[in-house]
């Protein structure tokens, strides 16, 4: 049993969706009941880690939404992308007595026991940026985008930049980053069947989430694989580091670089052609949507495919999953 | 009275730490009685502490010999991963008890092997511990990444969750395991013959060897001990996070070293106490949790921890200096009295 | 005539120990003034005060050339013209011999940029003066204890000081080096340099000193000219009682052979060593420093693996390739360097004594019986009269001689059946020395077989039943200790 | 001549570097191409510079784990200076080095005056400084550095990148200081025996403080060099860097117990790590095996080094035996 008393544990463990759901909205209900009048909830938004641009921006979005809705948003996370640290933060947040916790899990399974504690404490649980692998536990799951779709999009962009045949390599933040691994798997299979002439030269190259590493690894790559025609990077530092190496070697025309990057950071490289296409969902929106859905649930509402969140016209809902919408592509035109 | 006084001298450092611990605890209690002092929070702190605690005990043993174990975090995750493979196997699914037992066995086996690698190269080849474990840190990480392909292993039998999440008489199981480990560590390091060999070897390896101490075996065992502590920590982690991954607890390395030195263990080896380390871990735990609960910015917490580290050691140094001076003063006075009477 | 240095009412208190109380000392240029006293009398402490390593308690004055001064740190002392040869050398094992010799001059002259050619030249010169053949470029830690001592001497002499303090400079040396040292001291006197000399060896004290000052338990007892006093008088001043030196040799042939070494060789260490050791016998091994005695016995103790030859214990051939193996085989070794090999300096006397025989105090679950340990240790501290008699003190806080007693205690306590003792009274005071000799003899009478290495011929003659002489790694002579003279032995020891 | 070379402590590690280099070169000739070697040197100049700064610390028996935080601080400050105030390169360099020196001074004083063991002191400053940096910047990158600075970053002299030249210059300086100055020898003396160093008249506290100030200054320099390569400042990018740096120095033969260590060795250590990283991809070793390979090479390399040294010690003649 994962929780205080075995029976409670048993319940939460064997809980089916039905027994779970009422639990969820009653808890939501009491909240609204006893906090009637001042609906200022405490919503905790926990990123994988703090202090990197991507999660700083999602944080800005979340806080902005908080001000807009008049709820208190606590945006805090570990200073390293370490599941252990993250679980501790969640446990401490429960102690702090928040009304909702939205977590971007460093590991889909690791946070489950902690979230079960949260559930038992009557806290509304959401995940965002990456899914927690326990639907019964999660009241709402905010996906920036459908992973498979995103992975396939990245390959399409690569092909658009390098053509549909030739050698390409993959850069990733770290070999143990779950959602990047997920994308890479989808991408590899998709590329294999849709573009048979694409040739992945080696396993994904890890870059310790550091632009410096992406830069020097790319320098090595282009020498190790002289026929390399494309590089796709799946962490926001990768395309930038790669582009920088390409620019330095003056290979803009031989080698195409695409990948996920924050709009502002990508600008200079895209403008000088060393980075061909960057794509990412709107990071602020992701944070904002998370907070707004949390509030929506705290107010006692149920998720439904016809629900509306103001400011987010084109969200789609499927079960307890809320999709932010298609990613934005950044090309030369973007910065015109 | 006298006994108490000698006790006070002997454990001056531990007493200081204990006072700090209590002081911090009280302050936090006053600042956030409704959050910090809740049964829930105390419970969650008790289930959080063992991870760092066990790694710190393992680190301490290595540091006692004048060494260091930089690979300790990856020993924890590697043994956790091996255990996870057993736990997620069909075998464990069908017959749970045996599965869990096997998993623990496998983790311990991994611990012994990693310990033999570290200890063997350090003791029998004579390479500086820092260097060896620097290498094995990368090596073990590499192995863990390789066999998991960077992914997570999950799907353990419910019963295994008890290890990290269960309670006995309201005390979290991890805490109970931790207490057991503390007692074991105390008996082994501070009461057993091997323990005193460890301390003496840590102070002066040559003299120990010239005294017929099998310093090689002594050091080898230290690194096995270190690995075992790490592995227990690893088991608790995978149970708490009901999955295993290479980077679990990777942020504990510097923290465990800090805890050990904060606990009064000399980095040159040969001096330090289990209880000191334990209290130091406690201090770090309540400070981080307390400030988290108060909603203090994560970075400020890092700053505060750093400040505590330096502050405590500064106090330790200054107070020692002071007490020495007083001792000398007392002596001089006494001496004068005598010379007058003569 | 004007004293070079004059000290009055100086006291020094350490946490736990009052090392000096209200002592007086003065020395004239061109004088050799010996400071004598038992172990722990406070000699080294006074020296460290003169050289700025320790600060004395308040009150008390230090005058140099008549002017009152304070010596805040080593630099002050060096600037005031005081050079020191410390009891524990205070050299740098990781640096070259040359650098060890010249470094303090460089600092004194505050030469920020170094000229290595010059440094090597100076060092070679200094080594020549002290007549030591050591390569200036050798790394110090590769040198023998004895050679390190010569380096320390060379460094002090090279300093061109007005006063040189020598704290037991001969304890690691043997006859020939000692003679050269005496020569150096004569030269220094001629150059009107004051020499403060500390030693426990009576004959050398009376040979070179002009004046004595006696300390006892940190108190100033008396100063007097050499002419005014004889050995007995000096000793009783130091110890406060009489001490008799009768030979303890007992050269009757013993039957039972416990140790038989045949044709033991190791390249660059020793060659073709063969000898036997009988039950209850004391076998003395002497020779010039560098003869390889320690290397040889260290081979018996598993510290130094021989290339060829056999070792039989109780008739059974035994291979000993590590120290714990040696201990199991019933062999104990008391090394010559107590600072690094003999003791764990920053652990308590008790822990040090207990270390080699922890097994004895260990129950079947591997836990140490503290009470039993404390008792036994207490006994030995008592028996060997370690002062101060407090087994909780750190070994570091003991005086040189008392440290040596602790090393002895820890090995005697193991009741090994073969005990190898390398320079056992190195730096031990007269009183203690005769006690140690008695203890060694008692051990032999109780059936322990001892090998005693000593560079001090009087000592070898005093304790040994048989005497081996080593020269350049080989055994060059063997004597039964009956009507032997130092000359007979030296003749075999020196390289012809 | 050759003999004395072989005797040198660094010889083993040198041979290991050579062997690995040969292996890589065989598996991929690109390795020996000038542009590759230059790339390797350039991208490792930062670690190299910091390793040279770490060397005296280790020789003196200390350690400084705060360098990774200090370089973050220096990089952020130089970045802000460059973008916000558009200060010129030289001013930025001076400020960055000064900031590094300040942190070093703090370390030095804590260690020498409060007698807090180096690893503790620097662990403390490590988390304080990094905490402060991230609290201040919130991890925000500093991009869009001024053009002239970017140009500086890509400057080459006779085809050699400016960063490599700075590294080389520092090698020379460090070597000279350690061998030919009183302070330099003091560093070794303190490492050999601090108490003896006091007795021969060294001002040990002062030298210790200087050592950490020097380290801080090299870190300040490294910060600017790093920024000039990456052309952007990411405060988070330096975490764990201290280990890489220390690894290079100790693999280069510096003892963590103090007393030994040399510039030659350190440079070899840097090269070993550098060509391994570079070679892994050139030799097309699958990524999931790279850490394993690196780990094994480190352990094996240092073991061989030690075994050789032990053999030397055994062979050492202690007594001139009469044959
Ligand atoms: N660092 C220290 N801390 C505490 N006590 C000390 C320290 N150094 C010396 N003592 C004590 O001071 C006293 C004098 O020591 P000192 O070394 O001066 O004796 P000594 O005359 O040199 O003896 P020996 O002839 O054996 O060298 C001894 O009782 C010793 O225990
Ligand atoms: N390279 C070395 N490393 C460690 N110890 C050494 C080394 N060289 C010599 N020694 C030690 O120094 C001493 C050297 O012995 P030495 O050359 O003085 O001959 P000896 O006959 O043992 O001299 P002594 O009269 O000092 O016993 C021995 O104790 C030896 O163990
Ligand atoms: Mg003395
Ligand atoms: Mg010897």
C-alpha cells in the first residue's frame, strides 16, 4: 500500500475511474463550499526543473493566468531535472496545503505515489508538458500537443529542409529524458516508413542539455559523417548548438538543422540561415492553459469535449486530456 | 558530573549540531506551525530523509579512510535498476514474496560487485579513491543508461511499494530501515575491530600497515559497505518512485558530501562520527522541507544551505580556539598557585 | 661578554599540559650550550619558542644581543639569525634535496624569482660541508631517515646563522656521520657561532658541550660549566635519582632456534643474508647507517619482498609477504621512524597501543571490548612509564621519547615470539633508555627472541648476546658479546 | 635524456594519450586533420584554463569545487556588461577576472583564516554563488551579444583560434610561476607539509589565499573564453563542470593529498579527456556505450599509471650493496 492506512491505499490502488471521479469533484466541491466568497485557490505548478528558459516562460504564462483569474499560483520545481527532488517538492507542497498540483513529471511513474498522497489530501491533480502514467489519478492532463503528431511533424520539417533522402543525425538533451525518447522513437519509425531514403547515421547523441555540448558534438558529427545532410534536435539547446557549429564551419548550405527551440533564442540563427526551421508550441500558453484548467476543475466543473477555456479557442479535449493545439513553426518569415 | 563533562568534550561537535537542529526545528515550527508541524509533514520528512541519509553514511565510510566515493549515486541507481528488472518480471508478478526477496538480493549483489570494483582498485592497486570513483561514476552511469536505454523500468508489485510508502505504527518504513542502517553503521564503524582499523588507516595508512593491520582488506570492505548503504537507498528510491531510472538521486552527490563534512567528519580521514552525520542529514532535511513549505524560492534555499555549511564549521573552529585559550588560562592560574605554595 | 640570546621567566601551556614554567636559558657566541632533561622536560618546546613556532604565555622576556625582542613567527627567528634543526626534521618529502636545503635562505632573502643553477650549487656546497654524499636532485622522501637528518643539518649550516639549534641531531646517525657533525660544530665555534645542542647521549654531551642547562618537568633546574659536573651528577639533576648502567648481555649459547634466515637477497637492498636467532636471545645488528639493516629486517616483516633466500620459523619454511602475515607468524617490528611508521600521531595513546592486537579485545561478533582494552593499555602506559600518564592524550602531544615508549608498548603488548626493534632508544632519555634496555632483557628472559638494530655501539654492547655487523647490504661480521670492544666492531662496519 | 623522460611521472599518462590517439586515428583518419585538432583544442580551452587554475589548489593539498558556480557568475556578469552596457571586450575581461578573484579571495580567507577544510568551504561557496546567480537571472539566457564580441570569438591568429592562444599563454605563465617563483615553490611546500612550511618562514595563510585567488582569476578568464565560443550565456550550463576540471588535473598526476602535480601532467590530462570525447564520435562508438568506454579508460589509465610508479619504487636502490 502506498499510503497512510492500508485500506485507503487499497482503495486508491483498486480504484476504478468511477469511484475516483466523485472523489475528485467532491473534493473540488468542498473547496468551493468552504472557500465560497473568496475563490482564491492555491494552484501549484511544478515544472521538471526551474531556471531554464523553456520552463521560465511556461512559468510566466502560468503566473500571468493566475493574476488574470485572481488565484494564487505557486510555480516551483527542483533545480535539477531529478525525479527524486521533484517528488520531495510535491510532498512539501501537499504539506503547504495547496488546492491543486499540476506537475510536469521528470518521470511518468516516479510521481505517482506522491500524487496519490495529494489525491488523498483532496488535492486536484493535473499533469502538463509530459504525462503521468496513471490516468485514474490525473483529473486533467494538459498536452502541448499529441506526441506522435509532434514527432512526425519534426521529421516532415527535417525533410522540408534537407530533402527526403540522405544521412541525418538526432541530437537529444539526455538519453534519459522520457518525452524526448518518446518523440525520437515515433520519429524514427515514421521516418523509416514514410521516407525510406532517409538514413539515421547513429543513435541519438546526448548533449547534457548544454548548448556547448551540442556545439562540439555537432563539430565531431560533421567530421565523422561527411555525407551528413540534416540534424534534428529534440531539446531546446540542441538546434542552437548545432546551428552555431554549422555557422562556424560555413556549412549552412550542405547541412540542414531543425528542431525544438524557444522563439527568441532561435531568431539569430534562423536569420543567418544556420538554423532552418525551429518549432515549438507557445510556451506561455502551455503554462496559462494549465492554470486555467486547474481553476476550471476547482470550480467544480467536469472536463468535456465541448468545454471552453477563454483565451484558448482551439483546444481539443479527449477524455481527461486537453490538447493545446498545433505547434508554431519559426522560419525566416516569423521574424520579418 | 565529571563523566558528563568528559562526555560533553567527547561529543562537543554532535551537541552543537543537535542544538542547531533543535533551534532550526523550533524556528520553523514557529514560522509555520500549521504546515511544518503537521503529522503529514513530519511523516513525509521522515520518508524523505533516508535516501540522503543512507548515501551520506556510505559516503562517510569512504571519507573516513581519507577517500571519497563519487560513484555512490550511480551505485544506488544501478542496484535499483537491477532490482527493478526482477520486480517488473513475470516471476515477481506471479509469486510476489520471492520476487521481492530476489530483487533485494540482486540489489545487494550489485552493491557488493560495485564495491569490489571501487575497493579493489583503490586498495589493491593503490589508485586515489577520488580518481577511481570518478571513473566508476561514469562507468556505472554508462552501464545503467545502456541497459535501460535511458528509459524507466516500472510496474512493480503493489506490495513492494510498502518499502518506500508504508507505515508501521505511524512511522514510515523507510525511516525504520534508515534507523536500522544507522545502528548497523554505528556498531560496525565505531564499535567493531574493523571500525577502529578503518579510523586508524584513515589517519595514517603507513603506521597502520606497520602495525600489522591488513589495510587493503580494511579499505576494500569500506567500499563494499559504502555500496551496500547506497543500494539500500536505491531500493527505497525505486519503491518511493515506483520505477527505476539512471538519474534517480543524481543530485545527492554534493549534498551527501556536504552532510558528511557538516557532520564533523574530517575530509582528510580518520575522524568523524555516525551520529554527527545523521544529525547533519536531519538539519539539511528540515531546512529544505521547512523552507519549501514556507514557499521560499528554491535558490534561496541553496544559498541558506551553503551558508549553514560554512557557518557551522566557522563556529566549530572559533569555539575550539576559545576553549583551548580558556584551558590554557585555567592551567596558568593553577600553576601559579602551586608555585606560590612551594 | 654579551650573550647572544637570553631568555627569562618563559612559560608555555598547552591545552592539557604545562610544558614550561618560568624557565631561564642563555647562550654566548661561540659557545656550545647543551639543554638536557628527560623526555617531556620541555626542550623541544623551548626550541620552538625560540624559533617562533610557538608563542610563550604572557610575561617573560627574550633578549637577543642584549635587546629585548619578540619572535612572532619563524621568519622573525631566521631574520634574528637563529637556525634550527628540528627533532622531526621539518623537511619537505615531495621536494628535491637541493630545494629543502636552500628554501629557507630564499625566503629570508625574499628572492621572489629563483635561479635553479644557483640553488643546486649552494646545496651541493652545503652537502659537501657536512660530508654527506647525497644527490641534490634526489627527491627527499626517497632518502633514508639518516640521510634526511644530514639534509636537515646541511640546511641549517647553509643558513649562515649566528646561532644554530640542534634538537637531537645524532639520534638517527651512526658513528661516522656523528664524527663529521662534531667536526662541523667545532668549525661553527671557531666562526663564533652559538650552538644550542639537545641530546640524550651522555658521552657526546660531555664531548662537545661547554655548558649544560638542566630542565625537569618543564622547570628550570640548574646551569653549570662542563668542568663543574660529572655524568652521575648531571643524570641525577635530570632524573632526580641515580641510574646504574651495568651490561645486560647474557652471551650463553641458547639451544632452540626460532628463526633461521638463509641466503636472503634483494637487489639494491641486501645480499646473501644468513643467520639464526635462538629462543630468548637478543641479537644485535649494527653497522653504518645505510648498511641496509632496516631493509633486511623489513624483509622479515613482510614490508620488503626479497628476491631469493628462505626464512624458517621454528624449523618450518615460512613465506611472509605482508605485515599481517608477519604478525600471524609471531613477528613484531618496531620501526625506526616513529613519526610516520610507528604511530598514528593524531590518535590517542590508547588507540595506538591497542592497534596491533585488536584481536585480543575482540569478541566473537567482532566488537571491541573497550573496558578490557583500556585496562591493558593502562598497564603498559604504567609499565613503560609514559609521561604524562594519560592514555587519552594524542600521540602527537607526547614528547619524542615518550612517543618511542608508546611504540615499544604497543608491540611488547602483542607478545610476539620474535620482536625486531629498529633503533629502539632513538631520542629516548637516559633514564628511559636504561628502562627500555631492562624491558628488552626481561622480554628475552621470558622467552621472546629479539633482533635489536642500533647504530649506537654502546647500546649494542649493553643489550646484545650476539652481534651481527652489516656493511653495504651484507653481513660482514658476527661476534658473541664477550669482552668485545667498539673498535673490533667498527673495524667490520666501516668500508675498507 | 630519453631515460630521464621515461622516468618522469607524466610519461605513463603521455603514453596512454598517444595510444588512444593512435587507436582513434586508425579508426578514422579525420582525427589527425588539422581542423579537427584545432576544433578539439578550441572546445576544450575552457576546461584547460580552469584545470590550470585548479592545479595549484590540488598541489597545495586543497580542492575547489566552487569553480563551476564562479564561472556561471562571471559569465552572467560579462554577458550583462556586453549586452546592457555594451562595455568593450577589455573592460569585460577585467571585470570578469576581478569577480572571479573576489570569489577566490573569499574561499582563500575562509580556508586560511577559519581553517575550514577546502572542500567544505568551496562546497559552501559553490551553492551560495550558484544560488545567487540563478536567483538573480532565473536561468534566463543572455543572447544577442554585440557583433564585435562575436567576431572576437571567431578570431584566429595564423589559423589558430584566439581561445587556444589564451590557453597556451596561461600554460606558459602557470608553468613559470610554479617552477621559478618563491610563491610557486611555496605551493609545493605547503602541499608537502604545511607545518614545515611555517617553520621555514613561509606565510602559509597568504600563499593559500593567493592560490584560491589565482584559481578565481583563471575562472574569470575561462568565463569570457567560454562566452566567446558559445556566444550566449546560459547560467545552467556549468553544473558538474568542477568534476570534469578536477578529473583532468588528477588524471594528470596531481595527488588529491597534495604535494605533487605538474603543468605538463595537467595539460596531458586535459588532452586525454578531450580526445576521448572527440574520438568517441569519430570512432563511431554507439552513444549507449560511450560512458562505459570513458569510465573504463579512466580507471584503466590511472591504474596503469599507479602500477608503473609502484614498480619504479620497488626498483629504487636504497643501499649500495657490495657485489
Ligand atoms: N603540541 C602539543 N600539545 C600538547 N602538549 C604538548 C605539545 N607538544 C609538547 N607537549 C607537551 O609538552 C611537554 C614537553 O614536550 P617536549 O617535546 O618539549 O619535551 P622534550 O624535552 O623535547 O622531550 P624529548 O627529549 O623526548 O624530545 C611534554 O609533556 C609534551 O607532552
Ligand atoms: N625509498 C624509500 N622509501 C621508503 N623508505 C625508505 C626508502 N629508502 C630508505 N628507506 C628507509 O630508510 C631507512 C634506510 O635505511 P638506511 O639506508 O639508513 O640503512 P639502515 O641500515 O636501515 O640505516 P639505519 O641505521 O637508519 O637503520 C630504512 O628504514 C628504509 O626503510
Ligand atoms: Mg624533544
Ligand atoms: Mg634503518
